[in-house]
């Protein structure tokens, strides 16, 4: 009633207070929201029970739902949470096969993906058969230099391999790795080989080297060689040096006034050898006399002969006639 006039109740009411027009009950298709009758519940509330056409009311959503369609069906979520569209719940991490979209919903990955970061098949982190993951892309085949692993559905290579043909065969190696003769990539080459930084392969050390750091630097020598001051391994030590058989098998220099034999330094060469060069005070060595000399002063002047003959002007007799002449001398 307004003044002395009677005014009809609002259309959403099924009867109302004649003084103030507040609904006593809601008309069909309306339900209560506090003291009002509404056809749609405001944000943050939902119609309860949802199936009732009359006698229903707007109930508040349950946290962490911001908006909802029922007490157990969220439509939007609190900040930092994502709506699981299938379960209609708010989660902090989306379920496998879905991804967190910018609108804070968990959306289904592309059909090629089992896990992803976006809806396209180039943003996958896992692949469904018959696809394989290469980087973030799920494709029907692996790119050259990788092989398909059916167990993980990934395109992969063994650790250290840059490219490969299968799980046991590397074609090339990553930085910090070297390829062995059996097509593996290793961080340290086996004994007798060194890592070639140009080819990324384990390459054989120079002849005579037992271990080495590159093609020019030996760190130890085989039992038939000696290491020089220049880190080479040689079968014969240079002039003025002898091969020390004690580990680590190095060529040892003689001091001034001494020269090298096969086993040490002397100031007088032993029988059967001579100082060479004879004029050197250092870096000379004792070189073996050459047959038919038994003892000598150089390569061409004998002091005694292996045949037992007497040298003539430094030359040993070599023929039977010469020996007979020597033996029958008056």
C-alpha cells in the first residue's frame, strides 16, 4: 500500500508485506537471497538446493572457491590456485594431462601430449604413443642424431653423446666428453690415449708414450722408451744423456766432464765403446765400437780386433789370408 492506494507485490514475490513490499515468499523461478527474491544468485553464492524451483536460497561458496555452482563445484578460485575443470575443485598444481592457463584454469593438453605447459603440441613435457618428445615437441619420429626410446617416449642419446644412432652408439660427443673406439662418450680417455679437442675423440698417444696429455706431450713412457726433457718418449736418449731404468724412465743429463753410457755417466768409456764426439766436454756419449773392432777410439780406428788379430794403422784384418800372415810373422 502506498498512501491510500494499494500497490501490487513485486513480480518475484509470491505474496508480500503490505506495508513495505518485502516478499513473504518467492514466486516460481525465484529463490531467496537474504530478504530478496532473485532469479540468479550473485557472485560468491549458489542456488541451494539447485533442483528446487521454490523454497531454494542463495548459499555462500566454500573457500577456496570464489564463485561456484554448488557447495562442491567451484567456477573460479582464490589467487594462486587453479580450477580443475573436470573435478571442479581448486588446486595448486594441475593434474597430468592438463596445464595451468593464464586464466587460472587447468586446461587439457594437446592430444599428442601426456603433460604440457600450453595447449599446442610444441609445448609438451611428455608424449603419448605413437609420438616422441624432442625438446618440447611431440612428433611421430625423432630427429637425426637421436633415437626413439619407447619406454619414455623421448628422443634421446646416452650421457655425453651429442648425436647417436642408438642407446649404445655415439656418433659425436658433447663438450667435456671424448669418443672412444667403441663409440662411447667418456669424460676421461683410457690409458694410452688422450682427448683430442678438435675431433672430440680419444686418440692414441705418440709411439713409446704410456700416457700423454696431447699428441706432443708424454707424461710417462713404455718400458722400452725414456722420457726426454721435452716430454717425448725415445728408444735412445739424446747425446749427453742416459736412460734411467728407474721410474719414471727419464733421460738423465751428465754433468760437465762426464758422458753417457747406456746405464749412467762416466769420465772414461768402458771397453768396446768410445767417447762421441771426442772433443765435447758435455753432451757426449759412449758409443759402441763397430765390428770388426773390439776396442776403438772412434768408428774407423780400432785399437783391438774381435777376431784376435792386430789392427794395422787402426784397421783390423778381416780375411783368412790376413790372419795367417799375421800369425806367421817372424
